[in-house]
């Protein structure tokens, strides 16, 4: 994405000879654009846990870079393998719902285990971190190319009239290495001149929609309107939404999709109003080992403070303010699961499929259950 006239990815090595990893600190956005430098595995774990960076694809890429930093750390220890395994576990435990994290850690562990000297392990881990990031960007680009056909078909049906797309949370450039998943078809449609408008759910409690998706769309010049989280149903009843596209943090092989809390309610409203509800994801977000999303996907519970306080700009300074009675209890479930029956289709890097195991594995035949 272009920010301040410069192309940025969301994670990169400071230079080809540097071990420092650069990320965009997402916490002060949209008000401040700050690049954070990460030099140790512990700093990377904190960045993931405390959401300096976030979003399934980017968490996966960060885990890839984190494992490279873990190798550098293990090199300093007497017991290389114990140190590496311990870092891998800490990374996996840093956030539970997005499966991309475990997927990237395991991919790194496998690659690192194939070579024996520490120097080789460093090279392999560094290359793998870059490969995971490059793949993420390429897959999101393909998601855009496949998904745009759905938007173009709706536009055609509406004889070129504006296509209104509702999205929840931030499954955008900031949630991946580049392009985003849910936003990739939107950016592609905009590029091709299709008339579009995006309804952006604010996405309480952390407001990833209002703060991040809106900022991205504004940067790209895509027409959009931020709405309070509970507005979608009303808009759908009044014909003001043509389709919903959301991202995902983990999708079962049967097509149940975990995404940011509130997604399920949007899917129910979409079903009730006959509006197509699509989930866009790279294959790294499928959890091929599970089928029942409600029972099997771990749902992160975060600090209740995120519900009770809100951060924003006041007199040009970022301020955190209490919006609830100080002594009320609050709970903060980060994600919910939308059952496959409510999903019209998945937009993946290999194409679009229905939300059934049969249709999903028709795109990914190597994952057919043996
Ligand atoms: O808690 P977050 O911000 O890391 O949640 C992830 C998300 O942004 C959403 O659930 C998103 O729609 C899917 S991530 C590609």
C-alpha cells in the first residue's frame, strides 16, 4: 500500500544485511504512522500479544520473522533446540485464534530441522520468513483477482450502479503483508473502475474497522462510510448492501469461519435478507484438522479494559478514556464463529468455492482426508 507516497508492506527486514524487523505499529493509527523496530524474539511476542501488529495473515508472517529471531537467540544459548522450542511455544501461545500463527511456526520448525549447522539454520529461517511474507502478499493479490469477478457480476446486474459492500473489522492490507484478504477484491474493483462503496463496521471494542479499514480505504481513495456495529441489519433490510465480504482467522475444513466478534450477527442478517456473504482468506487460514468451528476453534478472551476504555485523539494527543462505570464487569470475547450454512462462498488464492468440505477440497485436493 502507498502511504505518504511510498510503497510499504506491513513487515520487512530493515535491510538485506540487518536482523532487525520493521513493522507498522497499528495502535496509534489512524492518527500517527509509526514504524517500530523489533530486534528480539521477546519483542516480537509482545508485539503480537499487545497488538502492535494484528490480523491473521500478518500474525503468521510475524511468527515467521519471530522464528528467525528465535534462531538468533538460540545460537547464544547452550541448548539450541530447547531454546528454539521454548520460543516456538511462546509464539504459539501469544494469540490463540488465528491459525496462521501455528502454521507459520510449524513451517519454520520443519524447515530449520532439515539442516544441521547453526549457520544453515539461520539462513533457512531467514529465507523462510521472507518466503512466508512473499507468499502472503501473492496470495492476497490472487484473492483480489478472483473476488473482483463477484463484484463485477453484481455491478453488471445493477447496470453499473454502485455496488455497496459491507465489511467487518480489518481484513485489509494492515492485517496481511500487502493488499489484504477482504479488501483485495475491493481494491481491484476500484482499480478497474467499478463503482463501489464500502460500509465499514466500526468493530468494537478495538475499532479496527473505524481506525484501520477506514484509514486504508481513505488512503486508497475508495468511497466508504463508517457505521456503528449494529447498523448492518438495518442497511440490509433497506436494500443498501449488495454483498458482505469479511476475512477470517481460522476456517474449518467443513467451512465454519472464525472472525472478529460480531461477524456471526452480520451473517445472520445477510441470510435473512438474501444478501451474499463471502469470506476471503488465504489457504494458511484453513485449519485442516478440525470440522466443527463452534466446538473446536479456541476463542481468544482479551482484557476487559479494552471494552471499558476507548482511545482517541484529543487536542492532538492520544488519550485513553473510561466509557463505562468504573466498577462494572465487562467481558471481551475476541472472535465468533459463523457456521458454514450462512456463508455463500470462500474467496481464496486458488479461486472461489462454496462453504462445504467437498467444495473446499476441490480447490485444495492435496488436503482430501485420507
Ligand atoms: O484481533 P485482530 O485484530 O487480530 O483480529 C483479526 C481481524 O482483524 C479480523 O478478525 C479479520 O477480519 C480477519 S484477519 C485477516
